[in-house]
């Protein structure tokens, strides 16, 4: 993401803009708000605000070692926050946030990570993309695929998928009625622009879905990032929010 003529290494990124949130199918009304994505080394913080009494703000903070996702109301996390807490390895291994984060796993090629392999190509929104399969070093069983534009190398998408086996019931009859759960999260990156020798996406979309017993729940977040700041003097509290 950094051009060869940039003389200094990129230390941190602050990206600000608007966002929208939809629960359910796309024809429902989106709730609009503001967003911020801040990264410094391997630290990452994402915040989104919405004009909703039961969902005023969602925050995600990783201080380089610990992931913190506060409740949106007392004792309740958002669906996205709950997913990340259950699958924290995607944050800790530098996958979540993709190229918008200075902690992006591909920025640290010499560090021990999960295993990767190229699995052909696929068309993503009319663009041919290499498929890179990633197996987490945590061995959690989550399936991860990353997609890179064949011509530009730009990171277009990351897909995460986990199948949770049905639980055993107290009797064989009740066990037969149990269903597996499928959880899917995707991150899409579009509208890449170059500024100050740095090429980053201005559009960041998160889609989360879970399927259980034929019932599907969907959540979608669309961040439109307009203002980027590089190598700022960041307050340490940016990545040290309380988990409450």
C-alpha cells in the first residue's frame, strides 16, 4: 500500500468518515452515523456511532495483545462484537481490518503466522482475483479466504466461515432435532485512492450472517472513509477502552 518513493515507513493511520448500518435484508432502512478506523503498529481501534437508543455506538479495540469489545447496552454486545470476541484470532493475527490497518498480517512477512496457499482465481465484482486460503495458527477451525486483484494486487475481500456442530440433546430423539450453526463474516474493500504515497480503500463493508435451523440473521455495515491522516501523535487511550 506504500509506494517506493515514500521515504519513511508508515507508522499509523487514522481514517474518518460516515457509516451506515442495516439489520436484516438490504431493502430495510439504513441507519447512518460516523466512523473512525485507527491503527498504530499492531494496534487497531474501530468506532461507529448510530442514532439508536439501543445501539448508540460500537467500539472494537486491540492494544496489540488484548481485544476489547464493550457492551452496547448493559450486558449486551452487538452481533459484530460478539462474533469478534468468539473469533478473536482474526484480530490478533492481523487479518481483521485488512489493508486499512498497519497491523495487516502481510506487513509482517517474517513473523510466524498461520499457513497460506493459493487456490486459483475468482471474479469479484467484475475483477479477477487470486484466492488465498489462510489457516489460523490458533487452529480454531475457522475457514478464511482472502482475495487479491490479479492486475493491481489490491486486497478486495476477506471471507470468514465457521460451522458449529449441533449439540447433543439429552435423548437421541432430541439430538436429531438439533441443527448446526453457520457463521459468516466478509470484509470488502473498494474505491482505492493514492494519497501521500499511500494507496488505501475509501469504502469498507462488513457483512455478518448466521444461519441456524433455516433461520438467517444478517447485519451489514458500510463505512465511507473520506479523511485520512498519517503518522499522527496518537493518545494511548485510543486503544485502551474499558470493557463495560
